[in-house]
């Protein structure tokens, strides 16, 4: 894990604790932190304007709080989001819920409301899940190469 990744995790934990203290209800993103592809996407989301409205839970962590209605095996296989209303969204619907919170993605969230588009996004997400192991390996390779380069520079 790189220093920037550690700082991101500390920031996310601090935000989570602050929102719990304030009684705020933020959408909770459940992601597989052991997957380089998933981690890269979450790192991108966590760097966007509006990310302070999101709570990030790495379901691969041994102490992950999955709340109610979600088990680890299910959470590891698909992306899940629990909005403040307590429903549990998965797959494309979960991504659209996240997009609605992030300034850069809000147009995509509005576009996803077009009839039939969410169904198309669900099919696309299912196709990506079939090749996710390959994509994760490729992402892991490039992440390792970047880490190697940065360690050689210091």
C-alpha cells in the first residue's frame, strides 16, 4: 500500500467517525478493497467533489461493518450502495446512486434515468463482472509497476 492510499483510508475513517458523531446519514459504498480494479475506482470516487457525502466500507477488511442485509460473499462479488433510506442497491443502480453524489458524475446519474438505460447499464455491468478477474490482474500489474517506479524515485 502506498502512502497516498494510507492517507485516503485515514481520511475516509475520519469522515465516517465525524458523520456518525453528527448523526448524519450518508450513502455507504461497499467495495472489494482486495481488488485492484475496485480500489482504483473507489480511489477515483474518493477524490471527486462531493465525496464527503459518501461513506466507504472495504468489505475485504476483517472488521468491515456490513450493516444489515449484506453478507461478505455477496458484497465481494458485486458493488453495493446503501442510501440513507436503508435500501440496498447493487450493480449499475449502485453506481448511479454514487454518481448522483459526485459533481462530475451528476449528468451521468440524470442520464441513467432515461427509460431502459438502467437495464442497458445492468447488462454492461454483468458483462464486466465476467472479465473482472482479468481486468483486476491488469490493474494490479499497472499498480505494481507504478509502486515500483515511485519506490525507485525516492
